[in-house]
C-alpha cells in the first residue's frame, strides 16, 4: 500500500508527486498521516524557496486619451520599484471607443488577449457615457474592474471577492 500526495503549488511549480510506502506509515507510530503531510509541506516550502519563478501581473486599462495611457504606464512602472524581485507588474491599455459595442469588442480582442488580472476603466473621450460595457464584459470573465470616477465606482468590484 502506498500513500500518494499531490500538492499544487501557487508558485507555478506544477504538481509535485510524492509517494510513500506503507513501511514509512507504520514506522511513524500513530502520527503517520500527519507526519507525511508535514513532510510534504516542508518539501514544498523548500522547493519554492529555491525555485522562485518570476510572476508577471498585467494590469489593463480602457482610457480616454494617449496622455492618460502614458500616465497609466508610469504609474504601473512605479509599482515595480516597490515590489520584490519575483513579482513584476506590466501595463496594457487601449483607448476607449464612444460606442459601447465597439468598446466591448476592443476589450475582448485587444485587452483580454493580454491575460489581464484587473481592468481600470475611464470614460471615452468623445462622450460622457459610462464604461458599463467594460464592466459587464469583464464581469462575464470574472475580471475585477476599477472605475476611475465616483460615478463609475458603482461598477467597480470588491477586490477581496476575487482573491
């Protein structure tokens, strides 16, 4: 008889497959399952500390102008100065169209293709319409949205809900 423990790592190590024979279980004198679990966790912690992979978090934005895109890129690059070396933030933005259907299509074709973790939404430059199409499209894909104006904050998601 063998115990097989599969541990999924959050550091993208993949799956670690550990197999323990019945002899190991009987030698642990009553602490078998707990001891095996603790050994697995210790091995996982050790492996993650030596095989730290870089993680890139892409933040997307639908913004009103090119100048806002530049400010957004500067803000995201500023985040990289304040984080540890294994996490890097990347910015990807598009200029929001005044037509809500085109905005949703651009969001799907350009922004979501970049595998963004969250989307910052502002008003389109040519109209005062709210970015509700962005909110609904991202909501369909379970991507949190942050509205940049007080009126759009009703469409923002609670971050803790998605963590």
